[in-house]
C-alpha cells in the first residue's frame, strides 16, 4: 500500500515509472546495495527522529551515522529515533521502506550533506523491496526538504 502511495506521489514529477521493485529485500543499506548492484554509500537511507512536536526525517548516505553532537546543535535536542511502531504511525511508512516522499503531514525532511558527493543516489520508495535512482537535485525537489544539514559522521 505504501509503495502505491509513493508511486502516486512521484507521478506528479513524471518519476513514478522509474521506481525499481525487487524480488528480494532492500530493507537495509547492505541489502539495497546488493539488489541495486551499487556501492552501499549511494543508498540514501532515511532515518526518523522524535522531536517535541512530532518527527523529522534525515536522509543521508549509506556509509554515515548521525553524530549526536551535530544533531543536538542543529535541532536543539538529543537524537532519539522513533520506534518501529512510531515510524509507521507518525511518518506513514514501515521500517525498511521509509522514504522522503509523501510522508505524513507535520514530518519535516532534511537532507544531509553526506549525499552531495554523489551524482545520483537510491532512496527507498515506501516498501522494503523498492528504490529509485535520483540526482541530488531531483531528491531535493521531490522530497520537498526543509534544509540541507550536516549532522552525520563517517561510519
């Protein structure tokens, strides 16, 4: 159902036909890289964090981790991830398929600078067996992101 939601969302950009569906799971960075036959760092993983009034999504490269100090400096709060149940309820997608497209109202999307070193990246498309290849400009446009942030560190 969520893949259909993303497909409908991306249709307005003429990108719905570019979604790739796999016979295998792409729920983790490693599995997605295997399914796409690409480097893990080019997987644009979407992480969901609690905020005082809901949630924010951080989309970052597959080879980085959120740096708690940097996160606190940007968001004035401790980096606390949503539980799997909270992700589904608050964001609108299940773990493994979380993406920055068509998220529930009130959820802000931020793109981490770790993505800017690539010409194209592969975010999920709402299910644990889907992805789409996008340029960084397309990702920025389609995600309707709030801002570029620098909240990650390597591995």
